[in-house]
C-alpha cells in the first residue's frame, strides 16, 4: 500500500484511494448456509491467511498484508493473545506489537476481510496457550472447564475485546472487515478429559459468545458439539473429508498447516508446496468454502512469548511468507497460481452441485455445471506412487501421483498441484560485522567496545523463599522470569576418601524440566536439559567439591510454558531430586535440605537492557572480552547494518540466553544442535500424506542460528545491543546477517499447463549469470540441479539470450527453442534454470 500512496500526489486522488480501500475492506450483513458464507447477499469462496500481529511489528504489517493480497488472499486471520493484553487483572496493554485495533485497520485499509479468533485460549505454540499465568494463581481456578473463576475472567476479557472492536466499528455488521469470530480453540480434542464439566463449558462458551451480539457468525474449531448458530470447523493437514456436524453449516478450514513449528535441538520440518496445493485443491473440490493457512506468515516469538516448551524463537512455520517478511518461493507463488485457478471456478463452485465421476481406481472427477452451459472440473489422482493418464470428456489428461488438475471450462487444464512452475529463491544470510557506533563517552570508533556485567552465581539481594524442599519452578516464579535460583550448602569432611584418592563425587539430578546449570562454589560444573518431546530429564556427572563448606547453586530454567493439553496449567517444572554419590557415608540426598530461592536475574530485575535501567549496575569496559564465561551480560553500541534487507542476529558461537536491541526483546537464543542421526532427507517426496517428521532437514546443525531483528527497531546510530549469556559463548563472533535473495530458479516441462519458465530477481537487481540451465531431463532441486541423460548443450546460451542483464524474463519450454541430445521422449522434456541476481 505504501508504494501506491507514493504515486498519488493529488490530495483528491489520495482521498479517492482511501475511500476505495475502505469500501473493499468493509462488509455488511454476514450469514451462511450449507454452501458458503454470504456477505451482503453475495456468496463468498474465501482464501484466508493467518498473520499474528504480535509475531511481527507494526512497521511490517502493511507489507505482510499486501504480500498476502498479491498472493491471492482475501482474508487475514489472527488470534487475540489474552496474556499479551491483560498483563495483570484489569491491566491492559494494546501498545506496539499488541496494537490490535491498528492491525485490524491495516487489514481494512488493504481492502481485505478479517477473521478474529478471540479464544481467548489460543494454544498456538504461544506461552501458556495465551492464558495469563496470574489466572492460575487465583484460588479455585481450573482452566477450560465449568469453573466459575475461569468463566468469569474469560467472559470479561472476551467482552472487553468485542467492545473494543465495536467501539472502532470493525465488525462487518458495522461496516468493518471482521466477518467471523472464534470462541475457544480445538477444545474438542480435550473436552472428554474434563467429563461433564467440559461439555457444560463448551456449551456455555458458545452461548456466551453469541450473546456478545457482534452481528457476525461465530466459529468453534474442532468442536464436535458446537450448538447453533455456531459453526464447527476443521483444523489439520487435510480437510477434504471434513463435514460440519449440522447440514446447514458451511465447510470451513480454520487451520491448514503449510509447514510446522520448530523445537530447539530438533531437525527442521518442511512441507512441500505440491502437497499443500493438493490439500487445498481437494478441499475446494469437495465443497470447501473458506481455507485459512495457519500460518501464512509465522513471524517471530519475540521475548519470552514462545511456549511449548522448547519452541524456537523463530515461528517461521515454513509459511508462504517467511519469518522476515519475504515470499517463501516456490510455495507462495505456487499457491498464488492455485488461488487464481480456484477463483476462475468460484461462481460454479458456489451455485451448482457437483457430480462425481470415477476415472480409475484412485482417480476421480468432480464436475460443477450450470444450466447455462458453464462447467468446471477438478480431476484428482490420490494414488501416492503412480502417475496416470485419464480420459475425461474424450480428452486425455496426465495426472501425476497425488495431484489435482483444475479445468475451469471442463476442457483446459490451467493448474496441476504437482506441476510447479513458480520460481524458487536462493536465500542467503549475508554476514556483516557489528559496526561500532560512536558514543559521547567513547573516542575509539574503529573497534567494537564491549562492556560486561557478571551475575552472582546464587542468591543476589534478599531471598524470595526458604523451604526444606524442592519447590515447583513455575509455582515460585509465576513466570516472572525463565530463571530460578535454588541454593543450599554442604560441609565436606577432610576425611572423605574422594579427596585423598583424587576422585570426584557424582551429582544426580531429577527434573520435571526444562533445563539447569549447576554451580558449585561459584563455578559452572554441568548443564542439562530435556527436549521438546520429553520435558523431564535425569542427569548425573562428576562435580568438584572441597573440604569444608561448599555452596551449591542450581539455576533452574524454563524454555516456555506448556501451550495445550488437558489441565496443561498443572504440568510441573523444576527440580525434584538432588543427590550426591561417592561420599563416605553413602548417597547424600539434598532434596530435603534447606533451599533458598531467588526469582530471576539481578540484571533482569534492574532492566539493565533498557535505557532507563542501564546505569543501575557497574558495567566494566574491557578490551579483552571474556569468552566462555557464564552468567555474563554483554553490552555494546552498534550502527545498523547497511542496506534495507531484513536482519538476523547470528548467534552460532554463543551458548544460551536472551538478547535485546534498544530495549526491544529479540528473544531467547539457543543454537542447540539436532542429533546427527536424525531422519533427515536431502529431497522430500511430496507424494502421500504429510506428517511433521516426513521431510526433516538440518540434522547435526543448530535448529536456529539466526534471530530476527526488525529493521524498525534500529536507530540511525547508537543502537544498544545487550546479550545475557547463561553458560558461555564468544560475543566477538556475533554478527548481523542480511537476508538476501542471491538467485532464483525455475523449471517447467513441455506438458505443464504453463510451459514457461519465468524468472524475476528482486527489485534493483538483475540476472548477472546463468548458473545452471538444462533442457532435457535435469535432476535435483533449486540450488542442486544436475544434468540428466538428455541435455541440450546450448541450454545456457539460449537462456542467456533471453535473460542476461534483465530483472525478469520468460522462456518458453519447447523443442522449437531447444534441441535435446540423448534418449529423451518428446512431451516429457523439462527446462531447469538457476540464475544469480546482482545489483
């Protein structure tokens, strides 16, 4: 939208443009029947995109929404994050990333609809499922059941949000963009576990929502007993077979998962574009009316908002728009073409009944036709291994395995879900050293000036609690911090054999999660943690003790709180047993020792990462920056990276901790490596049903190396970068990295609906080199193409002729342009191209 504003210099033109956007992004009366939503009397077939406002920043919102619109999206969907808004009872936050009204108005200004999933329980891999932690500690409260406390606070927040939207006239019934709202979330998975109380709660939640009188329909996803007039909807990788529980409700897919979330220390999951497109095409083939991608832009779990536990700070989700705001190609482009093809069929899909025709054992057609002669067809091959050629209306169509072809006129194949012609991107994180920013107190601007503050290992200030037991971590911290110090002491006799024999006693720890650093007499001895699959852990390792008094300080750590599950708010965390073996008198169980507790870090409490709190401690400037030193805060002043590309903070050489820029929370960092022997694949076979462990990459590598730092957080100079390192790293190797499209690829076969290779470099760049080109039977994927048995040796020169020094080019895939050498059947030949983009 910003670019369009730029070209309208006349104030009257600008006014007209704003009025046009308002009109397009506004709705009126919203109803529904078995076939579709009906907005202002018009049936709607809608493509929706999840973009969560607090997982990006306000400066990114217009660009994200516009990129979604350019991708063929009609609707922007978001959850409402209760614990981000009601930070204490009746204390509300709608600033910055949590400016919900601004976000919805951004959607409206783009001429799009909005689905508002108020919940207020959201799951979403978000800390505590979006419910405020303080609510758990109001006596007598049980989440998500027929509990008066929970229902009172839930209804109060729901009403607050609804009233806020009404005040701003944002519901469609008021002329605003919000056409649907959601209450609760995926409760059908867990309702049975709550017994009769769960059933009563689900019915109460629905009735409470309807009583808000928003003038738009309410939905409940995965809710098998949703009462009228609430619409039950589907979540999953596939929803083509889903049927609402009442015949007068439309078929809505609230969560189509185009990827999956990441866990620290686990490989990265990937869902192929072909499979996502197959699922969407099948959904609309079988009568679907609203498809919402969860996520379309996943974004970033800034600060401590990631839940799980062990959910990464990145919430990229391998969505069509990546974490940094760039189109994820080819997924974004392939789905854009799908949306275009579906929209060509929209009128027939919404006004006629399908006729199903068998085309083979695992092949079928669904034909939508009207009395005037209009006809649209979806041809599907659900065989997950074999390509087939089918005959439909006396014409032959090639259907790859696990694919759908769309024929808007029942003749012409305009799209096949398995035939990807949209270009792919070669993305690189281009490193750039941190550039020192001149400060009034610093004269040396050539080298980076690091200052450090070292936390005390153990209790700082006054103790928060003293108990002769190991207390639950979250019950003590109430999530005010990830960190909780457990400290005790023991006295070791000089007669201990381990001292005389040069052996070390062994510390044994049992924990319900999530991680711990063990300090003895101020020195880090061991670190241990669970993982995203199994939160609890046991650990044993030798430690160093001395004769006399020994201070034992255990830094317990949470890595996000649970986000879902029956009674998930009661899931424990923290140490449950501490035993030392190898002493003269046998094992020493410290679990019932007197333990002193301290919540959080001193630097956290004093907010030394902010401008206001920075001078509350004595930072020590040093030319020799301490490396591999635990419990250390690092501070430096930097200039922003050059250019305007998105920025990531490269933390490969750090251990684990937190990071801030200018007081803004970048989030948790932990370049934890996934196991080398994981089930990773070099290339993913899109055929067959997808599960999160089907297409894994990154085995033996850090799950997350780079951490998104939004450009809008940078000042022209004097940016304060603050790092808290828990266990030790090398801050001198921290870099900014710019996310850059260094090249693009595309491929197409002669028999594709669009037998054209279309290449386009980013703005202000051009095609500087053809890195690979082959017409024939090339193999591999973007970035790893290889020549096949059949190849035209003039492929590179032919592509250079069409593309060299241009920003974009189109190349027709045909024997007239290329000549293949080798054993290569006509009609099956393919052109694959990779080019380098340069400024």
